[in-house]
C-alpha cells in the first residue's frame, strides 16, 4: 500500500528497536507502545519490523534456543508477544527479526551464529507463528560489504525462515560502506555495485526485500546510490524498499531526530529512484509524538502538515 | 537599548541558527517560530541575526548566486522571508548572514568564497532589502586567528554589504583560540591580542560591531579576554558586543543548554568589561521555553525570575 | 529502612549532583527542587547525599575554607542551605559531601587537598551542623584503585568529619576499575579484591558505609563483583550499600537515563549479594518525573508501576 502526494513517498513501515545497540530507551510500558502504534497507524504505517530477537545477552523473549549457547540476562517480559498483539490490534503486518550475538559472526564463529538462529527460527515460529499479524522475517545481521562467508551463512538462516513458515517473505536492511559509516575507508559507488552484485547473487532466492539504509553517504550522492541499489535488486528479481533513517547522522552526538528538510530530500530521492516502499529506522524514538526527543514530536507534526494528515484528536 | 538590573546585563540579541552545522534541528514550523519570537521579545530581545544564508549545499532561500558555483540541495521554503516577516511583526532588527561554503576558504580557494558572496549580497539586497526589519549584515565566516588572507578577503564582502545597502552596519562574531576550541594548541592572551590587533586593523572600516564568542576560554580567564577584546575594538573605533553563548561547552556531549550559574558569570564579566550589548548563540535551542531541550525552558524561567520578567501568560 | 517486594530491593537514597562534572544542569529553582524531593519521598527515598561541596572553582556555598587556596567563581546562592531545608521539610537524612579540587590530588599535591578539606569540614559543621537533617558525611573523592597515598590522606578527612560531628557516619562511593571505566586497562576481579582489601584496611575505622558504583563492569560480571565487595566490606565491619546508577553507560553519548530493564538487573544483583541499601546516582537527572530527560520521567513511571507505588496525584 503506497501513498503518494506532491510526488513524494510516505513512510509506511518502521522498525521496532526495543533491544537497542546504540539508541537510549524510551522506557515505555505497554500503554505507551499502544499509543505509539496508534500514531504510526494514523500516518499510514502498515508494517512493523522487530529489529532483532536479541542482541548478545539480551532478548525480547526468554528464548530456549539462544540460551543454549549464550547465558541471557533475565527477561522479565515478552516483548514479542506485546508487539504481535499491538500489530494485530492496529491491523499491521509484523516482520520478526533474528538474533545477532554481536560476537560469533565477527569472531570467526559464523557457524555458531547460524546454529543459534536455525534453532531460534523454529522456536519463534512454534511460539508466535499462529499470530495473524506475523507476516514475515527480518534478517538482523547488518553488513555493508562482501565479508567472506557471511552472505552464504545468512542464506541458511533465511532459507529456514521461509521453510518453517510456508514461504513468508524475508527482509534485509544493509548499509552502504560510505563516508558516514567508515570515514576515509569508504568505497566508491562502483565498488559498492560490484560487491552487492555478488552478495545479492547469493541471497536472491532466500531474501525477498532489500531495504538499504540511506544514511551513510552524502545527500548529494544519495540518489545515485539508491538508483544503483534499485538496479541490482531488480536484476535479481527482488523487491527494493528504502530505509529512510529518521535520525540525524551529521550531529556531534549520536543520534538526535533528523531535520525535516533532510527527510524530505531522502523521500524525494527514494521516489525518484522508484523504490516500492519507504520504511524508517525508526518511528518510536525519532518521529513519534511520544518520543523522549521533543524534536521527534515536531518532526511528526512537520510530516503530518506536509502530507495533510489530520492529527487533531491524536496529540494535544 | 540596554537593560540593566542588579548590575548585570540582559541578553538583547540572538542568532537564528536554522542551517546548523552542529546543532540538531528543533523541527519547527512557522507557528512555532512565531511563538519563539514572542518569547524573545518578552525578555527584551530586539535584535536577531541570521547566522548564515547557507552552508555548503544547504541554503535558507533558493539563491541563484550560490547555485552558480554550488549544486544546492532542494530548498522547499524561504526561511529568510519568514524570519524577516517575524522580525517585522515583533518589531525587531534583523541582521542577514552571508554564505559559508565550509570548503573553498579552508581549501585555498578564498577567491571563490568571496565571489559567491559578492554576488549573493547583491541578490539578498535586491530580494529582501526593502523589508523594514532588514537592519544590517552578519559575516558568516567564523575564525579565531590571523589566517593568511582571510581578513583581507572577507573585508571585500563586508564592503559590498555596506555599499549595496547604503552603509548598513556589519557584525562579526569571532571566536578565541582558547583551550575549549583547540585544547593544547590554545594561544595565550598576548598572542590573541597581537593577532586580533592585526585582524581588526584590516577590518575596522568595513565591520562595525565585533561580538566575540565567550565560550572557548576558562571562566576564570574570561573577564581578562573580554577586556582585551574591548580595548582592541575601542582602539579601532568599532562597537563591542559579547556573544554570551547559551550552550554548555563543558559537558561530554555537544551541546546541552548552559547551567544558569555559568550564564550569570558570563553576563557579569561582559558588564564588568563594559561591552555595549549582549547577544547569544542562541535563544531558540538553548534558552527558549519551546526548545526541544527541556533544560532550555528551565534556563528561560531562571533568567526571567532573575530579572523579574513576568511570563505568566506566555508559558503555561 | 528497607523496602522489599517481589524479591527486589528499592532505591532509598540518591545523590544530589548540583555541581556536576559531566551531567548537564536541569536549571531548576527552589520550587522545582521541592517538587523533586516530594517525588523522591513518594518512592521511598529517605537519604540524600550532596555529592560535593565544590569542584575546582565552583562551590555550593561561599566557602571561606576553599577560598583560601582556590579563587572561586561567584556563588550567588546557598545550595547547601536549600538542600538541608528541603531534607528537613521532606523528613530525609542528608549526607554532606567534601570538596574535590580535581587538581591537587591528581597532581602530587595531596596535602593541599587534605588541608582545604580539614578546614572545610570545620566550616561546614559550624555553619550547617545544627540542621536536624544533617545526618553524616560523604567523601567526595572518587577512585577505583589503590593509588599511592590517597586512602591514607582521605582517612584524615574522614576522621575530621567524625571528630567534629560527634561521630556521624561517613559514606564513600568508589568505582570499579572495569572495562566501562578504563577499557583495555581494566583489572580483573582478583586484582580488584586485592587492592580494595588494602584500601579498606586503611579506611575501615574512618568510613562507615561503602556504596560501590555499579556501572563499570558488564552486567554478566556485576553480581560477582558486588559479592566480592560485600565480602570485603563485611570483613572490615563496614556497611555495604550499592550505588545503582540510573544512567546508561552503554550509549554513544554520556549519559541518558538507563533502560528500566538494566536497572532491574542491577537491583536484583544487589539484593542477591545482600547489600543493606540501594542508593542511586542520581534521581534528579535520570529518574525524576521532572528531569529534563523525558525518558527519566518514563523510568520513574516504570519503577512505580513495578513496585505498585501510587503516583496519581503526583504527576499529571
């Protein structure tokens, strides 16, 4: 479902980032999340993506599969269940993220990373697969270049996702090895094209949707990069989305909500490149009227003004 | 127009920082800016200074002059027009900032920097010069030492500002090469005096008002520095203001609103040194009751309490 | 006074951090502090600890003792008096922090640090000792390892505290030389045990309560560390508290409020190790419904929900 107005695409999906690597917690309870889902829905978001089942020793539910290899810190509540129920209530599709140890796969133990995830995918499907909102999977491991056996290994996880769930779609959201990711070590656009051609040639039958993060290259290069990405994704008959980041990578601390003008540029470039859908990382911290960043609330207002979305009864 | 009470100067001017280099956006629309100007006015601010027409590829209006040499990112609204109208509505004087490419003048292409600005000054005056709030100019390039030909080059821009506008005043707001700017590379106060004597000897007939930023030296050295600056500015028959920064340079992230006690010290030192006016960088993020930093709201309350300013109907 | 529910300890004490080293100011006035003390009281906080009388050139009251050796920046209000009056009003115990020059004791001039503090302790007791809320002392100097003569020198200050005040208790809150403090230079748990055994063997008759900061080691190591600390503190017949930090040390900027789940873990570990009381650094910035960090307000709500504390009339 795409909305278009003034030639600019809307954001219709968001990540849910409740085991965060580098984003401070909103410290919300269920009631706040419910309000937040209502706000998402109001602006046309129909898709939510749990960014990961767990990261290192922390998990969103008390997973037996992860616990076999990693001593988890206590899990006092089942966030997966809560997100699925909220997605059902607000009539959204939910994509369920896999587990990122943040250790094994960076550390020569790729097989451990795969093994945990194969078992975890089974556990997730058994535990949550009946929820009507469960619409697919998200590959939690983020990478920006062709690293050795990473694509081949992750392919096994994606294949298992599809196998257990009767072929539900699988999303990935890689980054670009640009100057806002790695400074001087950035690769140029042709090297990017070459490496991602190789990566997608491995993953194309296992992953359905590729939503590149749009924040690691300069605004003046971004359209070219999105176009290259779109060509590659088309070539392998996958679906191209854009992950229109709603936080600002240009500020002296990481990360405040983005300037509305920057988000407009990025939505424009995505539309011009012809991607199928725009999602964002992520609504709840950086675009929500309930975020702990007050400028996120203002970003929400600017966004709604721009698209003529009536939010009178939502926020006062 | 100076307010004095309890021997301490008030802040009567502020920068408008809507193309920011390192300050996250408030994401305000016109209505929020209008409220903000009303809050400024209420505490006695009579002067607003647009910090720059543009920075690198971003501009506050769709400038033909800049576009000749720099491919601008899309400009969807005319912030210059908005600021001028709000200044008129709230009966304030507006000083209009020039353009800082952030590239050419750091990169041996000073002449390009000058050329863009000469043409831009003409364009600004033609487009906005009739607005009754247009009270003068602001030199957007900030520097702290005597760098080669920078003063001589910027003099050309300042001269053009005065020439096209019938001699309207020109402000600059340099920094001090102190330890909070450059750590161990800081220069001592005598070296500062020597270099700024040379700089002002070049600029004194072109720039009218010098408002040194007050944040780059320790609080216990600040009064001496402001006194040195005042002497130099007097020597060249220019006017001395102090740019009393309202953000805190001593915190582990850049930048939260300043501690009210620190602002009091800096206002005291400025008064003791006898400057003519205190302005701040800047009200809207760091002192405004509507800022996205809640401690800015509290700073506003402390400031108003201190000076006995009644704000009951303004903020509730 | 300990509260227990669901096997988890509550926080019953907090630091007051109004001369901050690295925490941006809330910019509160007396009315805001009064509201904040009421919120503390409501959740069961019975103990407040002024983290320091002064830091370098800044002080919470205009101290003659400090001024003899350090040229203080102007002190426009007496925060010590304000905190004591609020503690009385809200029926809390107040522990008064000593002075940390942040220079002398790091710079081979330990005796200067001691001399200022000996005289300051006398001045504090003379000026504020009659307040009924004055319940003891806090040793402002924080350290994590056995540094030369630091423990022996600080013992003199602690002894003076007890001597002037008829033996009122003295608190210290050291840190652990863990990876979140010093990265690769972290010491292991056995080295930690060895050094703190030596330190406490010097301080045990002068300091009564040791409240280790709990934020510098990984969550999965924390319980072991708290247990070691508890054993050492018991061995020297001192009292063990835990300083359950309410800010998050894992984020890319320093410091947002902590994720509620992390605070739960740390409260659990403290309870399991059997400490006598949990305090926090600190309520007003990181857990308060009035903090300038909105996620602190949410942390307060989560905390109250968890312990079944009714706050309806407090926050709306």
